[in-house]
């Protein structure tokens, strides 16, 4: 790596350095591979690393650049892709043994677009098996570990992508989000991640979990990098920035039942909100009616849809699943259609409630998670004196954006009591993905929590 | 009734005669009430007749007309409304005892629009209980009978509306259509009826059967009257006529498995197609792949959604249902969510097939029913040598338009072997409702089957 180019650049800065020929794509990929070499054995972030392919793609990128041909905004930048996206060059396993000898062909639309924009797919990231869990402790490749403290989980199901960005192995990694799977590891690993408005990104080539909720999305250190990735993935031009400060922006801070959290998390999120208010935002408190029931209905829909998708695999290769995933998929087969339908109907009414809230405020704000990353192997955590499963602790807040289809970005807002990261979530109106990222970018201009990095043991 | 105004006018002609003051609204309503008086005891078409209300509304219509105030295109024209639409002036029973003492308040959007356009709601029509059947033999008000032969059924579930128009009790009647419930009685009673594109008409105030498929729609003697009613119900202006003849129109005649029919029906439909071809249409034959499976999947979705809607009623007032309706609703509770979801997914793929067909042809053509109206009390009918339930015989063709959401119009095309009417169905592209009615109108300009009337015993 050229001495002139500092380490720890964002994807945006890296792409710009490559374009200015301050550093070659081959050097950038080598540096990324070296970082993976240092961190992979400890974090287990990757299921597969394409050393040769990535170097070949980088050589090609440099050759094209020498002829003045720039593929796009990510020319020469290595990225990582969660192992539930189909990719031409690498097999897809969904971190499960089920697909073992049945390779899935093709490439996800969003992956192809990133490739066309110059990105180099350096490897596939580890995940909770089939994305059917939020701890990332269940994977045919073994659990991922949090770069901030290897005895803690990354959260999931995009935990590998979370660890890969947090430990500077790549600047951008793809996640997928059905009930928080992008935002949970983003918060737990101290990086940024967006679940776009449902339908913004093509789900084509992304293995489904629950199509009523599934969203593709990017994870990165900064909101700026998220916006670069999102515009490429969506095949749109980022609209002109509207939000330059928080002046006059009405925040609805979600409080009340279903949104209780640990004191260290509450303190960090409160500090973050105060920074936004100092920048001109107007703060009010809002409550979500029937949040507990909504959480249950989100689960019912997801369980039923996951079991529907897995019906054939479950018959043909039941031994391929981890026991917990398999038993949950089997249980989901017993959900009655009338209950699934009732859940979808409840959802329609619930969405109206949250959309109405977003007429009186501009964004909803809440902690991404009620706690910092739990210890590996802990089945339960205690939140505000109440014990809950780790799975529920991870999803009990993020589900809201999936159930309503609204865009939600998680951004780091400082370390909690055990020096583990805390994340804050902003939820915007349907279709306002880039406005939401403008706000996150403004927050990151006011603070520097996104620049904090783990010191790995 | 003024001697100058002939009987048997269409709604369009009647409205125009009223506007020209050749006949008063009161006279028109009286004539409608006299026709009901003659035919109601034999056909049992109505569940409720609002003699006083209709005469009051007519008096009011005449008074407004005298001041030069015309409410709209149906000023002073009496219409009938199927008893599953909420109406301000009359109770709604869905032809069931379940709702007995729990009046449902409000008025369906499409009913309000017809009222605002000047129509007078003269009564509510009989139907298959909760629209959950296609024979119209199951109703808290007793079965309806076909004006063409009182020993035969009207088909359903909008059988009362079919009989009311066929016997000239009203010129326009509302039906609802989840698997043919408008087109089945239209065909069986020798009148016209359209199931619009799914979503064209507001379902607000129409009691649901299966919201994936439910469509409101009008029934009338002529396609022209259907178009008048449809534009009012949709709150749109009828687009300028595009189709003036069938010249160059590509017909795809549906043949093959799942679309077998009796010889008399085939002969009448073939004659009708030949009339269209003589007018310039190009005829080809098309097949629907997996039609049998589609028919089953349509049932699975409908059964599950009906059971979901009836969950509370079924617990609170199970004795209010007819035994067959109740047992079917109870059976529907056992459908698994994974099977419901698989059915919805199959439907997505199936819709693509039929939409692709509608790129190579302009309209699909088929018999509305494989047989003429079956005898009352017959549980089974024989079609092309195969015995099938009367319920399946009524729905085995019409379901196609509901499953795909496409608009479908049924128009009479002559008498079958026992002098009972035969209907032909035209299916168009999504959103092409008025074009489809243009074609039906052209057919009715070429033929006069729609003018044939039953001679009631």
C-alpha cells in the first residue's frame, strides 16, 4: 500500500484514491486480504475468501483504469457479500449444510450492479444459518465473534458482514434484513447499516427467509458509504441532499412498553439525541400501541413463510439443518392459515398507526438493541430487570421497521458500560431512504463514534 | 307508465326517457315494483323490497328533475343491490342468520356512488349464504329459481341479482365475484355481467369472502348498461371507445384440460365466436397450463381467507350458518399457513403465464359455464362424460379471472338444448375493463341474444 494513502479509509475515499492512482486496486485488495488474514481466525467473519479471483479482478481494474476506463463509483474497491446472495464466482451456502451438493446458479441483481460499478467481491460472509436467527452463533462454519470482544456475539444474521467491516477487512459488506439482520450486527459491532424501504432493492438472487419482510442492504462504517452502495444497488442516482442540519427536524423518540432498554444503552442514545437537538431538532416522545402483539405477529408471519420456503429442503435434507433451525422450521409448519392471515391483517392496521405517527414527526428514534452484544453462549439476557431470550433481545426493537416496511438506519453512538458499541436507529417515511442517510451523515459530521475501532486481542 | 315509453328498456334508455320527462321516476319505480310483484314469489330474487323508500326516492328524483337538477347518469333508475353490500336504508344479512341482531352500519362506496348518480335502491337481492357457494340454493331466505325454468337454479352467489335482471324487475343489479359469482348467474340467467380488474372498484362496505379475489361489479341486460354502472361505481369517466369492430382483434379461444364443456354449450359459444370472426377477429386456440392445479389453489386461498374472516362469527354464532357453509368454514380453519403461502406463490407464477398469453392475443374467450343451469337440488352434473359436483361445475371456468385478477365479462350467446341460456366469457388484460365492455357491446350490436327474455310459467 502506498505510504501516501492512510489506512482506514472509507469506501468513498478509497475509490477516490484509486481513481486518482494514488493507490492501485491490487494494493487495496492485498491490504484487505492482509486484514482478513489477521482477523478471520479470531472473528470467523468469512465463509469463503476468493484470494485469486479478487487479485485477478483487481489487476483487471488497474488495467482498465490505465486505459482511462472507470467502471463506476466503486472501481477497484473490495467488498464482502453475505453468503445468502447468489454470486457468479463463489458458491452460496446460507451457512447451512442443506445446499451442500446443489449449487445455486446465477447472481443477485444487487451484486451484479455493485460489480458493474467496479466493486470486487473478495469473499462471502458468515451468517446465522439461513438467516433464521439473530445471534450468528448457529452456522455450518461455526459462530462469528465480535471484534470488540471475542467473547461476545456479533448479533446476526449478517454477523459476518458486521465483523468484516468493524475489523476493517472491507469497507462495505452486504447484509439482509428480515427482522433486524442488518441493523443488529451493525449496532453490536459499532458500524452503520441500512434496511431500505421494503421493495427499494430487488430481492432477486437473495435467498428468502420471509418475503413479506426480506430486504437487501449495505453495511459500512459511514452513512456516506451506505448511500454510495445503496444508489448502486437500487440502480438510481442519489437525490440531491435536502437535509444539511437537523434544524427543525421533528424527532419522535419511541418510549414505553416494548422499548425498554439497559441503562448504558439509554444513556448513549440519549446523548446522541441531545447532539441532534443541539443541531436544531425538535424532540418529542411517542409510543407504539400494541407493540408486543405486533412483535408476535411479525414472528408468526416470518415463521410461516420460512417454513413454506423450506418445505422441500426439510423433506429432502432434514439432517442438513442445525437442530434449532430445523425444529423451528418444523414448528412453523403447524401455523394455521387463518392465523397467518389474521397476522397480515393486523399488520395492515398497525402500519397505518406508524404511518400516522410519521405525519406528526419526521423521524422515529430508538436504540437499535436494548443491550450491547451479549456474551457468546448466553441463551438469555436481562433487560430492565426482565429476563428474555437472546434471540428476542436482538429482534424486539428492529422488527418494527420490517413489520411496517419503513426504512431504518442504525448508526453507532458510543460505547456502553463494557466498552461494547451502542447503536441508535432512525426510522423514516416509506421511500425516504436517502433523506434518512442524509440525517445519519449529518449525525456523523457532528460526532465521531463511527470512527471508533476495536482493538482486537 | 306512459304509453309512449316501451317496456323492456335498458337502464341507459330508461334514464334518458326520465331525463326527457317522457316518463316519471315514480312511474318507473312503480313498474319495477309491479314486475317484482309478479316474479318475486316464483324466483325469490329479493331478500327485501323497499316499496316506500323507493317511491319516496322517486318522488324526490322527479321533484329535482322538475327544478332542472339531474343527479347523474342514472337519475330515477331503480336498481337492486346484492345483500352483502352495506346500504344506509336497508339491513344487510348476507342471506345468513348469523348477523340477525347485529346490524352492520354504513354504506358501500360503490352503492353511495350509484345513489349519488341518481339510482334508486329498490331492494336487496338473494344470494348464496355469505357468497360461500355458487348454486344460490343455500340462503336463509330460501333458494332462488331461474326465470327461464323455475325447476333450475340461477347459479350464484349473485343469483338473486341474475334473476332480478333476467325477469326485468330491474335493469341493473349489483353482484360480487370471488370465483364467478357475478358471471355464473349472468350466464345461467341469460344476462350480462362483469367482474372488473381486481382493485378497480372499492371493496369498502362489501362483506368479504376472500379478499385476494373479491370484486364488486354490475349485472345488466347489456354491456352498455354495465359500462354506465361501472364508470359510476369506479368514479371515473368511461374512456373514449377504441373498439368499434372486431377487425384485427386476436381471440385466444381457451381449449384443453379443465375447459371441457357440454355439446350444446360448445355449439353456442362456437357460433358466437364465428360471428366475431365474421366481424374481422383472428381466431387461435390457446391452452392454460396447470389449470387443474390452479383451480385447487384458488380454492385453498378462498377457503382459508373465508375461515379467517368468519373466525369470530363461527365461535359466537355457529348455529346461524347453514350446515354446509358452517362445515366448510370449519374445515378451512385446518389449512396450514405453508399451504396457503404455497398457493399464493403458485398464483404469482400462474398469473405470469396468463399475462404472457395476453401478449400474443387481445382477449381470451371461453364458455362462462360448461353446462346450462343445472336442475334445482342436483348435487352433481355430468360434463363431457365426467361427473362433477354442481359447485365445481359452476366455478371450474370462472375462477380463472379471479385467480389472475383479470377483468372478465359474461354475455349471453343463445339458448342451449333445453332452452336455457348459454354465456360466453371474454377475459381482457388488467385494467382494460372498458375495452372489454366495448367488445361485448360490439358483439351485442352484431347479435340479439341479450334481448331474449324468459317466458315465465
